[in-house]
């Protein structure tokens, strides 16, 4: 190899190393510094849903896809009675979970999600990366649970952050069939741009780097039935997305070990003393179908 060629190779290698160093170093700073509220658009108020345009960078999108590609498995759903995962034609995508501290880029995305939502990182599940190929979809469903098994760890899912890792030529929208459209969002997508599935409600079209945040519970912790949503079938192209489900309490620990009779929050005893069992029964005690978070302290079991 001549000295001229060797110099060119070395300069190119050093330039590439510098680019990656700058990319990884950017995650060492404060995540809140890269949150830009002006990029957030309200989609709906019933349910509360918002889109952050350009939430993820090109590097972040590519990185999540590269981690997931070799680990994908058929996606499952939670059984409404047992809470166990099972395969279903309701959900036909493939996916995998990425641990929260997999690397600096993943940790940076976790920080960014927490900064945007104002919800603790420990309340979130691991990021699930999903791939939808032609015809694959996720029928209308709720992200909150109807069984005791899943709410035993962190309680209900209060919010979902759905990040789009690729553009989709046609189809693949996220649609809320029962939502009430925000005046600010009205007319942002014409019917010509949306699939037939997406025209059945308020829809968000997948755009690489954008993120959709919506809440499955009201502020008083009662499930919001208007949060019903679906992933429309992919008609043309391929859809990659990354989902972060966030719970009302820490997903990394379980409070109480008294079988079905336990508290799901460490402050339950104090809240019960303050009279919250009576003033806020939906959250504290719950109902036969949706148990509350402080049943033990409220002496309901």
C-alpha cells in the first residue's frame, strides 16, 4: 500500500471514529436539553394523544432496528383472564424487547422518553421493537389491563410512547376509532393519504423519527375507554416501530407479597390514613373487574 493511499484510509477512519464519538457523547448530557415542545402537536384530547415530530434521530432509528433484526419473534397478546401471553391473529407482527441499559444510545432514548412524558424511567417496560410486513396489523385493543396478573407489577399502563422507525408507503397507521379530534389536528391528513382502516377514526401516519404519546388512564387513574387503538395493516412497504409502555408505579419492583391481597404502591398505607379509600375509591379500591391499587390498606381483602 502506497503512503498516499495509507494516508487516505487513515483520514477516513479517523473521520468515521470522530462521527461516532460525537454521536455517542451526545447522550452523556442532559436529556431534557434536547426536548423541544414546539415540535409536539396535539392529535386528540379524548383520549389525550400527542405527536412529537422528529423525536428520534436517524442514528437512533437505525440503531434500534439493527439490535432487533436478528432477535425477532412472533408478537403475542395478554390473555384477558389469565394475563398470560399467547399468540393471536389479533396481532400478527414480530418483535423483541431491548433492555433499558443495553447501551448509551438506548439509555439516551429512555432518558428522552422520561423527560418528555414527565414519568419515571423505572415505571416503564423495556422498549419493544416491532416489524410489520405486508398485511400485518394489530386489531383494536387497549393498553391497560383487565386481569390481576399484569397489574400486579407496576399497576396499569398509564401511557404509551410509540416511536416510528421507518416511513410506510401505504397503510400501517395508528388509528383511534372512538377518539374526538383536536381542532389543532383537524385536516392534517387528507383521506387520500390514509388507508381505509385509518379513515375509521383519528389516525397518525408513520413517519420515521416521529413519536406518538397517548394516555390510557384519566388523571384519576380510571381507564379511558376512548384510548382504544389499532395498528392498520401495512399495504405497501414495511413498518418498524418501537413501543414504550409506562405504568402508574415502578415496573422494576413489586410492592407487597400477600398473594391477591396486597398494595401496589408504597404510599397506600399513608393514603388510606388520609381517607383516600373513601374519597378516591376508583384508584384505591377499584371494582370487581379492575382491582384497585391499595386494597390491603383499605381492608378490602
